[in-house]
């Protein structure tokens, strides 16, 4: 091609004057036979399609042939070409497509290469080849990159664009090799050091391959263009009289494509398609392998016209010999000759599948208009005419994609393993939860049993001590009177002995009842151990030690009973002695009757103990001031009994005002501040909780620093009962609208939330009640017109605990928490925090499943009245 031409290096572009339809031969789906892996193969006939393209005149031809007409005349609408012999006579030829000098690169691609590319995507092999005299635009037609003008892109670039646009990067792959045949050696344009690649032919199938060639995976168009540019730089070209950049080798681009399809066309019914997406369907997909070969042949040339000499002359000879061998093969195939000289050159061996094989082949022959080169133009046209007679047997190459199936199975196995691990983790968590719950119940049962045993022990000890004290007092009084009077009446002695025997018998009955109670507790503990105390051997040993200690105490008490019996025996002896002395006496002195008065006094005192006056009468008799003064006693037992009396008095509303007026509240706060004794702090906190039920007292508690004291006690105490009393007091204060800010600023809210560490149900119940009271006060303030602000509970971090316990097993805790959630949700400013904290789901659950209709209705009304909640439920598609 001359320097002034418009194809290879020129920047001019001929306008696209008209379009024509593709000459692709469509194959009906019913006629296409596919190769089945492991079975026989059928093929379908497909003729080589040939298009002719005319190059416009270059600058040299315009100057030299200005007075001469073109040697060819195109009739594209009739797909004919006329080759002039002279001014009066011409030969007419028909082709599959006739492309004028104004045909665009896009039109050339669509009518020549695109049908082949589509066949390659379906699984066929395809070949696009350019043949013609040197300088007629073969390289321009096939290999133009279009860096400066994208419309000038050649067939190679456009083919790869279509391939990449029609494959799936996840399941399909595309790889390329770029070679040249130079002086009958195959060289790698992507790796110039690889300059002698051998051709390998499969003896079984006859397929030809180049295992030594560089193969590059293509993932994007830019990578492919860079590879083409690299190959063009390595391709050998020279300057001749006919073309300043004449290719001295045949360039061959091989594109290998693998496509994975779900199955055959008849497998794509709706039932099979649904079945293909099921988890258990592991039918292997079909892998289709297509190969596209784009061949840019070196131009044929006459030596006397090209001016080749020296090494270029040897190159021209090699080019002409390989093209001559290709022509002989085309002639033999066109004439159905028995022998086709495929092995005469490496070019014909590589194109074995393209002519007479299984490939769909398109050939574009390029010609020039100059009458000086009429002979070369005629030879090119005749080559194309002979190629049109070659028949190929098209065949799809496909096989089962077992690698893809293996990968799918591995993914499915990994998914099942992950699911199994998740289920195992859930199972382990559930086992751990059950274990912890059982341990908790064991601990509670042990604590309850221990408390019962301790109470029973103390009760028995007190009863025995009181009985012994009574006996000692009676015995002492009796002895004193006997000494004072010198004699004892016989009847009086008998009565005393009977009374003592009755008391002793009563004590024995009490001891037996205590032993029976201990036995029952042991049986209950044994039953409970068999049912739930698995793994709790250490705790059982501790409990056994407690029972052994109880047994020792019982033995001690038995010894005391025996001592009493001995005293009774001694007293009986003395009574007998008194009787005998009385019989010997002369006068019946009745002074001994007075000895009964102590017993009568004791009996009357016992009766009064059984029917003693209430604590209210007690404080009226003794005086409230006297009781309160005992709170400061140095004796710990006196302080404890005094604070118990005050706590019981504070439980009645009628006494609360009197206690506060007498300074009882101040004394109770002083006890809470000064003493570390757990019993005193527990009872004092309970008394303050009783006083805090009165709204007037609540402000006095706040004014005297009671909130801070309760918060300090909550942080220091560990006893659940103490924490329950403190939590109850704070919960009562939370119900006062005026104390909201003071409760938060003085640490009352944080102390209330801190007591959840105890996890005791009674403590948690009081904490939940306080939170519900506080949230209700906030909701009431908002409904009264106060500007709504973010809840203090949410700011202090109470929301996670509220959400966590909204579905607590304890009904009392759950009811208070549900009420707190409903009251918090009535503030629009709290809605976003509650949504992000998961409270929305609990509100929905409450509106559906709550056992109390009033709370359920409140939750439903709250959800439907908040625009934020409504929008979020609409987004999550939740219906209330």
C-alpha cells in the first residue's frame, strides 16, 4: 500500500454511504447437531463466505493514473464486480458481499466477521482471513487499533469487543495467542524469544495446536489492545515500492473461548429451570469451546514491481510460496480432489480446519483500482471465486464441565459445613444457657434451704433458751421460798412437779418437731438434688456440713434437756422431803401457797406473750421518742430491735407523719450513713422505702441528701434483701415528677441501673418498677405541654437493659418493663434511639402478644401515632 493510501497509516475515513445486510448463513436450531461427550458427532455443511473490498486510490495512483479509468467497476446492490479487459470488454464476478471504497470499518466487520464471531460464541470454530496484493488494505481491515479514530477500529478489536460483551466473567474465559509465520518459522509476537514454535497434530482427531505459544487471559478490552500493540511492534515489515510498511509475515491471532451453559435448549423448560436452581441439583453444566482465528496474510507481490532484493527477495519468495501452497489447497478443495496438499507449508497446516474442516470461515479479498496492477487484481478475484466453492462441515465442540461441578460441590459443602458449625454453636449456647439456669436454680434452692435451716435453728435455740430460763427462774423462786419458810406444802410441791413435767414434756415435743422438720428438709434436699443438682457435689457437701452442724446443736440441746430432767428429779426428791417434813409438823402452815405466785405470775406472763399488744400499742405505751432514742444505743441488738419497730411503724400510713415529725427520718438516714452492719442498713432502707411512699416525705428525703445515701448504699451493698429495700425506696422516689432532675444529677438513676448486677428477681422487679415510674413521669410531663426532650433514661444507658428484659420470664418484671417501653415510645424524640436499640421489635411483640389488654392497646396506640415508627414499620413491612 502506497504512502498516500487511506487504510493502513492514513487518517482519512471514507463516509458510510449505505448499509447492507449481513451475509451470515443462519442455521436452524433443528438442523444444528452438537458433539456429545463420549458419543458420536454430526455436522452441518457451511460454505466459505467471500467478500471483496476495493481500496480507494492513493496519492501516487492519482498522479500516475489520472488519465486512466479504474480497472474494476463495482455493483454492490447486485453483489457483482466487473473487471475491465479494455474499454469495451469486461468480466463479471459475483461475491457474497461487495464493499466499495467508501464502506466503513463497522460495515466491513458486520458483513464479514460478526457472523463468525456469533458462531464462535455458540461453540463453533471460526476463521476470518484477508487475502490480496500488497498495499491493498489487509492489515487496515483486520488489525487497525483505532487509537486516534475509534471508527477506524479493525476486525480484531471489534471481535474482542463483541466477545467480552457476551460472556460472563464468573463462568466464562477468553485467552489469546498472537503469532507470525516468517520464512516458514512460527514466531511468538507476544514473546519474541520464542521464535520457533512447533505444530502438534492430534493423531486421533486431527486437530492442530501450538502448545509452545504464549497464551494470555483477557478480562478487559484495554488489555487486549495493549497485546495487539505489542504484537504489531514485533511484527516484521519493510519498505517496498508498492508499500512503505509492507508486512513480511503472516499474522495469526488465535482467540480461545470457553463458555459454560446450563444445558441444551430442550433443558430450558420452566420445570427444568426451577429444578436447576434447587440446592440438590448437581447436574454438570456444558462447557462449549470455540476458537476464532484471524489471519492477516502477507501480500502477494511481483518482484519487478516491488523492487525486492537481497533478504527482502528471500522474504518475497517465502511469502509467494506459502500463498501458492494455500492456493493449491483451495483449488483441490474446490475441485473435490482426492489429495489436498495441506503439508506443503506451515500456513496451510495451521489453516487445515479453516478450509475443508469444521470451522465457519469468512474471507475478505482486497483489491486496488489501478489498471497497472490488473493482473494481480484478477488473480486475487479468481482466488476468492475458488474459495467460494469450498465446503466446511460445521460442528459445535462441547463437553461436560466437571471442574465447574466440582467447584459447585465444594461451595455447597463449605456452606453445609458453615451451617453445621452455626447450628453446633447455637446448640452449645443453648446447653450453656440451660446449665447456667440450672446452676442459678440450684444456688437459689441452696440459699433458701440454708435460710430455712438457719431460721429453724435460731427458733429452736430461742425456744430452748426461754424454756431453760423459765425453769431456772421457777426453781430459783421455789428454792428461795423454801429457804424462807422452812417447809413446803405437799400439794404445792405436787403442782410444781406436775407443771415442770408438763413444761419438760412440751420441750420434748418441740425438740421432736424440730427433729421432724430437719428430717423433712433433708428429704426435700435429697429429692431436689436428684432432680436438678447435677454437677453440684461441692455445694451438696456444704449443705451436708450445715446439717451435721444442726445435728451437733440438736445433741447439745438433748444434753440440756437431760440436765433439766436431772434438775426435775432433784426437785421431785426435794418435794418428797418437804412432804415428809410437813407430815411431821404440828400445824398446817399455808404460807407455802405463796410459792405459787411466781408460777402464776410466769403463766400470766406467758399468756401475755401469746396475746401481746400490737406494735402500735407498744409505741403508745413506751413513747415514740423513747424508741427513736434507742436507735443511737451502743448495744447492737438494741439498735436492731429499735429499727425493726420503726420500720414496722412506718409501714402504716397513719404513723408516717408522727415518725417524720419526731425526727425518725433523720435518724434512719443517720443509720444508713454511719453504720456498716448489713442488718441495720437493710432494715433502715426498708423503713425509708415505707416513708418514701408519701409524696411529702419524698421531698424531705431529697432535701436531707437521701438520694445520695441510697445511691452509696446501692453501690456498696451485696445482700439481695438490702438491695431490694434500696431499689424499692428509689423506685418510690422515681414516681415524683419534681424529683426527675435531682434523681439523675445525684446518681439515683445510675444506682438503680447498677443494682441489676445482683440478678435477684426481687431486686430486678424493684428496678423495673422504678424505671416504669420514671418513664411514666416523663410521658406525663410531655402530655402536659412541656417541651419534649430526649429521655434521661436513654441518656443514662437504660435502653439496652429495658430491651433485654422486655420478655423476662418473671411476669412482674416483664409487666413493668413493657410499661416503661410504651411510655418511652410516646416521645417522638426517643423514636430513633429505640429503633436503633431494637425496641421497635419489642413494641410490636407487646402489641401482639402481651397478656394484659391495657398494655397491648397502649403499645398499639403508641406505634400507630408515631410517624417515625410508622415509617420504619412500612420500610420493614411490619403490620400492627
